[in-house]
C-alpha cells in the first residue's frame, strides 16, 4: 500500500524525538534507548529501576491521546501484515535488539549522535537487513 | 520534580514519534521498500532527530552532572563483535517483517490498537529469549541494555 510523503511532519517529529533524547540526558544522564527502557520495565529488579522507566513510558503513551485531543485524529497506524508476522517480527526484534544492545532509538538516534563506533556499525547493519527483508517478502514472495 | 521532568520527556518523545509517522508500520515498511512503494519520509525523521541530539548532547555535557542524577551514564564499549553485528542484523530482519520498532510501539500503546500490544508482547518474549540464550537469569541485575 502507498503512503503519502510527509517531509514536514516527519522532520518536525524527528526534531521532537531528538529533543526528548536530549531531555533524558539532561535530566537523568541516560541514553533514550527504547529496548533498554522496555527491558528495564519487564525485567526490573527493584522499584528504583522501575519507577523512572514507568513514568517515562507513561508520558510516551499519553502522546497519541494528546494528539487526538488537539486534532481530533489518532496518529495513523496501518498494519499491512498478518498477526502471525507481527509476532514473528516482534520476537526477532526483541532478540536482536537485546543481543545487539540497541535499536532505532538507542543506536540510531543516541548512538550516532555520540559517534559511538558500535552504533556506527549497528545502524547500517540493521538498515540493510531491514531493506533486504522487505525486498524478499514483497518482491520475491509477493507478500 | 524529577518524575515530572521524566514524564514530560516521555511526552515530548512520544509526540515526536506520533507526528513523525514512525508508529505507522505501512510507512516504515515503505521506507525500506526501495524497489516498490518507496516513501522517503523517515529519512527526515532520522535527520531531524540526529541534528537536535548531536548538538543538544554536547550542550548538556558541558554540565558536570545531569539535573536529577549524579553522573552521565554513557556506554563506553568499543567492541565490535559477532553479538553486536548478528544482533543488529536480526533486529533489522524483525523490523523489516513487523514494521514496528520498540521506540515507536511504546508510545503507540496510547492509540489502543491491539496490534501494538501483540507486537510488544512478542518483543518481551524475544528479550526473555536473549537472556536465556546468554545464560542470564530473567529477573536479576545483569541487564545489558
């Protein structure tokens, strides 16, 4: 399915994402890595680990509702794949992000801005395998 | 005060994700579909986020410490190993299948869509699997992320 090219909305959103990452560094001195935040929430060992991550996630989760309150529309979520593929993709995402120590936010946004050598390797790696995966699914199996 | 700051930080990040289009799997998958219905929007998301973070981090690091913590906790490892490359390669495969990534899916919980919860449940299984594979107990202090 086609999606509209949205350079201005995407750029504005990107600026806010970056601002959020900077605020977390300013406030807590931490990297805005979504996988690490989620891992800390799911496998928390104590309430100190849990509390700031839970509050951070709560702020994130409120965002779509705030957009709905202001604009009258929820942010679009079009899911062009089956529930089974969501599950398979999700398990691989969790496994890969954990082994690779980061995902789009941790390696992509925060790691590249720090010019971390590990992120400079990780980001091109996952961008290329994502593109290959989409090519194989859509153009070789016609998904 | 600390938790209000953290809450607002999450809200800013979540608004960015929502406005940018990152929480829409159709858009994410089209970004990677160079040979098909290509939508380059997400390059603008990454570009915008990187410019702000690159400059912002350097301004923040002029301080001796964060506002609400005693030190900056920044990863220092420079090790390029199979785990980093293999894990990142796997992450990309999963992202290319599902179109969601964790940073987009956490704010997307707020839309109330069941697909988001299904995805995040599966991610939690993957995180647990990684811990088991690495011989880490599921609930302990050895978080590596």
